[in-house]
C-alpha cells in the first residue's frame, strides 16, 4: 500500500515542477543573477600541485653553525680616525686630467685658506747686551716678514758702541733653518755687528753685517759645524775648538777655517783645517806648533814676540 503511494507521488514530480515554472513571472535581465567577477572571461589556470620537499636524513644534513655574538661597538675615537680616510683629499692617488687637477688644487687651497702655516718663533739671547727676543720669521702664507729683519738688525747691534746696522737677510734664514733642524734649542748670540772702530780686523764680515757668532744650548759645536759644511754652499764657517761659539757668515764662495786661540787670546789659524778634522786633531785643549799655523798668524806672533823682547 505504502509503495503504491510513493510511486504515485513520484509520477507527479515532473508535471508539478513544470507548472510552478510557468506560474512564476520572468525576472528582468541581471536581477537575481550572481555578480560577475573580474576576469571571469579568462580561462582558469590549471592548478599545479607543489612537490613536497623531501627531507634529507639526519646523517646527511650539514651541522648547524653556532650563533656568532654581535661585535661590540668600537670606541668613537677610532671611528673618527678612520673617517678621515674617506675624505676626498686623503684618497689614494688616481689619474686625473688637467682640469680635474686644477679643480682639486683650488678646492684644497680654498679649504686651507684661513689656516695658514704655523711655524714657531725662534728665541734668541744676546750674551753681552743681556737681551732676549722671539722672532717669527714666516707669516701664514709662508713668506718672510720684513718686521722680523728689522727686529733682528736691532738685536744684533754692537755691544760696545750700541750702533745698529742692517743685517743680511740670508743670515737670519740660515740661522732659522739650523734652529729647526736641531730641535728648536735656545740660541745664544755672542757677537753680531762690529763697527770699524771696535773691530780688530777691518775687513771682517761683522763690519758689513754679514756675520754672527753663536751657539745652541745642549748641542755641540762640532755637530753644528759638520751640518753647516754639508748643507750650505755660499757660507763661511769658523770653528773654535777652545772657544764657546761658532762663526757663520754669508759670502759668494764657501770658506772654512779653524782657530785654536782661546777667548781673549790672539788668533791661531790652522794651516790645513780639513786635514785637522780628518786626523781628529781639532779638539779642545789642542795647541798647534808654529809650523802648523797659517803664515799670517806666524808673522803676527813673531812681531809680538819681538816687541816684548825690546
């Protein structure tokens, strides 16, 4: 009985569905339809399944690296020093054309324009005048200062008469160069300008303002003499083994002599000064014989001995 009922209902499913569709009014286009998605006209891409990553067995795996600790921050001082190398002026030299070189030179000059050179002032002390001064020879641009030469000429005045004379500019330049070379010691000046009234030798370079007698504190006269003979060409160098000072003057040709006379004594010029240096004779306390002296020295000593006998 039940089976017959369900068969009758199943036979009515199709006609009932058709009657329902006909009874419902037709909807306008686009109403009730699903929203069209972007790119639906394109064909869907086939889905590719990714392969599973095959894990290697533990035996073949590489050992894990240990965690490295972070470096501590370097001190600020070292950073500043290293940053100097990054500046353009301290980079390694590279090939530049002429225009680039000129630009580089102009840039460096403009950078160092206000700084200038910082050369120290030389300190001098006059033994007989008991006067101390400091002379700044070069200015910020590296040029000679005329004020320094006027100051030096006044400082080199005669200790007996007080007269001053213009000192040759090369004399101060050489003295400053020596002072820098030997570590900026104290300069002691014994004699500068000598007028003809005071000078024993009327043709001396001290009369014309071309000579100076000096020494450096804590520097031996032998070292200064050796350097002057090696370094300068148009100078006159006088070495006094039994004295306290050296003689330096400017002249057209190089000249060198050794005077064995002590302070306040008559001059005793060596006949062969370079040979005495090679033999190691030119030392303190050495007194040469008359035949080892220069001819002019021998004549003066003979005349003095004759006068004394009479």
